[in-house]
């Protein structure tokens, strides 16, 4: 008698071909390159318009590209690009005390924008309504931004009422960047040459 499975064919693990390895390397290189590009865009757009807020910190337009980074690159590369680029802007502009918070807050903003947009798009399944999940996800991301800075200023920096005074400025910043990001994504997403750069949702 033979033991059960003695003569059963052994399944070999699939071997990646040279073409697959090259494609993986190219995909990694593309993601890193675009992450670096979006980090630069987040940094420059943050510095481009910089208006000091009543207590501390400043109003800026960097969240436009923070949201776009999440939508274009996904949670990993988009979050890293948003966090690093925005943090560098804080350091360059003399707000280094905000740099640690900015890295996490803006990375979370981009990640939330991607994940919520992905969830809603998979539910809606219609490119004609693409602006709806973008707007809702951007609103959620910017709400996290406002809360994140309020927590950092009020609890970590101990600014008390100063943290509350900045809520209005951060909210206005979030609304302005949300609207601009939605206008830009509405123009960019339908373009077929750019469609391949967006993460696959389905």
C-alpha cells in the first residue's frame, strides 16, 4: 500500500519572469518618482501663499496637492509625499515647531482622502459621479487636518485659547483647498493619458 498523497504531483511555486521583474522595478521607480514630485508640489504650494494665523501657524494652499497626492498615488506613496513635502515647508518657512505634527496630519489627510474615496467609488461605480466621492473624501481629510492641528496646538504646545483661535483659519484653508482640489481632479481624472496614474480601485 502507498501512503496517501505519495504519488500526488508536487506543485512548484510560480517563478517570476524577467519581464515581470522589470515591470515591478519600473512600477516602483514610477511610484517613487511621482511621490518625490508630489512632495515638491506640496512644499511649493504651501510656501506659495502663506498668511500667518492669529495665534501661530499659517494659512496656505498646500492641502490642494496633499489631497491630489492621496488620490493619485494611494495611501503609501501619497501619504509619504504629503507628509514629507508639507513638513519641509514648515521647516523652510520658520515653523519647525509644527513639523512633526504636519508630517502626521498631512499624511493622514492624504490617506483618508484615498481610502474614503476608494470606498465610495466602489459603492457608486460610476465615473460620471466621480466628483462626489472626491468631495466627500476631501471634506473628511480636511476635517482631520483641522482637528489634528487643534489637538497639537492645544494639548502638545499648550496654547489654550490660541488653538481655538486658529480653528477658523484652518477651516477656511481646508474649504479653499477642498474646492481647488475638486476642480483640478475634475479636469485631470477624465483625461485618458492620466487615468493610468491613478490607483486601481476595483
